[in-house]
């Protein structure tokens, strides 16, 4: 797996803190800093997600992918899956995630809560690479709800 990240503000010293990530699979992702990141040369223009927001989003994507895949493999009629992530960060550098809660909302036809509970647990305990990495610094908790589709 590879990714190349390039600063988009390289034309001038005060051109912002935007970055373009080009992934090995041929996709692009924009990132930017917060406008109030301290000194003017450190601030972004709020044109894209912050880099740490993309880490959080990637973790949610990884976990939701696992949950849907596990439910499908179990031949469950899954119709939707969302995960809301809430994270706390350390107060000093490096400002790693210290707490992370993932709440899954799974929609399906006759979806047993036990199947969703198992899928969330398997993702958290075995399959999700992103949350496994974040678990090195963050206490991770999960919850879920099932919605009839």
C-alpha cells in the first residue's frame, strides 16, 4: 500500500496548509488545517477535512466495512450501516486519540441484534486494522442499534 501527500500551498510561504493525498489505488483526498491553528503561516483555509479527521473517518470506514461484510457473509439482509465516531485527543503533542466511541446503526430486514453485536465485536477485536492501531493510545468502546428496514 502506498500514498503520496503533497503540500498544495508550496507557491508561497503564507499560502495555507492544504495537502493532496494520492493513494496507490488512484484516488485523491484533500486535507487542510484549521484557520486558527496558531501563527498565520500554520493555519489552513478550512477547504477540506483536517488530517486527524481523515484518520477518524478511515477508522469508521474500516469498521463499517467489516460489519457489513460479516453480516453479508452470515446471509443477513443488511440494508444500511452508519457509524458515528466521537473521539477525545491528548492535550499536548503528539495529540493522539485517547478515547474513541463508535456507535453503529445497522438497518436490515429481520436483522437479529445478536448478529450485529457479533459483527461489531469481531470488527473491534479481530479485523479492523485502523482501530487496532488506535487502540495503542485510545480506549475504544462500541455500541449499536438495529433498525428494521
